[in-house]
C-alpha cells in the first residue's frame, strides 16, 4: 500500500500544534473542528478505559465520517498491535481514512507492521526505540 499522504496534505507543512483528544469524549471531538491548531490526534489508547475502547473507536469513526476538520490534519492514535484492540482499531479505521495513524509502539517490529498498512506517525516512547530509529526508518530493524 502506498504511504503517500492524502491529496489535501500533498505539500509538506509545519506542525506547530497537535492537540491530543480522548476518543471517548464526544464533546472534545466536536470541539476539535473549531480549534486553531494544525492537527488533532484522536486518542484510542491511553486516554480511553479498557471497557470503553469499542465505543470510543465507533465515536472516532463517526467523527471522521462526518468530517468538518477543515485543513487540520486528523491522526488517530491506535492501541498497540500486541493488545486486544490494536488490530481491530486499524481494520475499523481503514474505511474512515484518517490522515494517519499513530500506533502505540513498544517494539520496532510493531512499528513496521503499522507503517506497512497506512500512513503512520511514529510515537517513539522508549529510549531503546530512539537508539534504533535509523533502522526503523530504513526498514532494517527487527
């Protein structure tokens, strides 16, 4: 699958402000359409309780389907692929076509799987991944 950005994001642009919003908060998702920021990250991972993951995923998909985010980049932070929700997040989000996904990534091989599916923003959250960053980017990391 191509990793090229959607047409509305074809030119590189600065990302001065990216706002994280919990995918389980309908009011925050609605407000995201009006905020003066370069992008929003709709979070399905840390900010959502385990018993609310499915409902939050549905709510984020509804928000993406309705649209109205203007030129804001819309990224969805999905659960790690090693969790019970990660694969479901990616499969369910595909038709809604967010601008990118940001998988929770404790291991470099999980980053590569996620990048191979769609456009991804890497969320490097451990010192070990920082040391392997060049390998991750060029595809040689395990």
